[in-house]
C-alpha cells in the first residue's frame, strides 16, 4: 500500500526537490551579478526531472553500499554536478560575468510560482487521500 502512495507522490516530490535546488542556483546567480568572471548556471529542468523519474531507485552517483542500511543518494535534494549547465549570455559583459539580471529575476519568479503550484498539487493529493480514508 505504501508503494502506491509513494508512486502517487513521487513526481511532485522529485519536482519539489529540483525546484528548490534550481532556486538556489538562480539566487546564486543573482547574488553574484557583480562578480567578475562569474558564469551564470541553471539546469534543464525537464530533462533532469525525466532522468530522476526514469531512474527511480538507481544510484546515479555510482557509490557502492555494503549494507541495506546505508543512505541512498538517489533521492538527494541537491543537483548533481552533471546536471548544472552554464548559460550562454545574450549580451556578454566586459568583466566576463554572464548574469543578466532581468532574465534571472524572471526565471526566479517563474520557478517560485511553479514551486508553489507543486506544493498545491501535492497538498490536494494528500487531501483527497485523507478524505478517502476517513468515513463520511
């Protein structure tokens, strides 16, 4: 029964963890907007989410565990370094910084709205499950 619950919420769980990690990347870009030679970073959210969902339970880092009690890193909230991409600047600056504040703010707000939407969706899923469990 718990596997069905996990399967029902896995998509939003993975999406929330990726959205939170992407928010950290985007805020890092904004914080380093004046840092010389800083390269703006982001992820391709769709492809990373697809990889996370298709490899459910597979340890992507290649670590070998010797016991079933070891912590699995496949559901880690951090983005693997393989997933982080450098953004190609629309208008490069003289100091080598590739952060465009307007696009960063837009991406930050968009990601924040989608994070809130995922929280709403998963909250509604739990509310439906709770009403199905309760007698009414």
